[in-house]
């Protein structure tokens, strides 16, 4: 239902990525996208 990258979703769900270097990079790289995903989720949940 969204166009968020899988990596962003995995971080939001607190799933551990197997590669620690990739996880460290994505933590910072996707911060703004993670914020957007969570804001979209909150809007979705509270509209019901």
C-alpha cells in the first residue's frame, strides 16, 4: 500500500538486518523516511 523501501520498513519494525555495517548506514540514511512512514501510519490508524 506504500512505496517505502523495504529497508525503511524493516528499521521501523525494529528487525535486525544481518549486516551490521548496512544497519549502521541505514539508521542515519533513512531517518527522514522512517519519520514519514511513522507519520503516515499514525494518520492511517487514527482515521479509523
